[in-house]
C-alpha cells in the first residue's frame, strides 16, 4: 500500500494482493490494508499533535488487535 500524496486517492494505484494484480477502489475494506492506514493515521496525528502521541499509540494497538481478530474471523468463513 502506498501512502496518499494527493487530495484524492489516485486511480488504479492500489492492487488487491491475491487477485492477480487487479485493482480495488475500496482498499480500506481489507483488514490488512486498514492496518496500514491506521498506522499512517497514527504517524500523521502524532506528528501534528505530539502531546497525544501516547494515546494514539494505545488506540492503534487496540485497533490492530481488533483488525487481526476480524481478519481471522473472515478467513474462517
């Protein structure tokens, strides 16, 4: 997953890992992609609001654990 650099997500930039290079405009719906996005958000917010960095880090750890659980649940279906 590449970080966003423009106001809008560039078209045809994000590939679905297991779909032979197909593109998915709904990249945030995959728990693994969501984990990358969450980390980018944490880094961005921590840089902008360093006084809240520890809270962001804790929230990210909770969110990553929830996304791992969701990913396991989805794979079990």
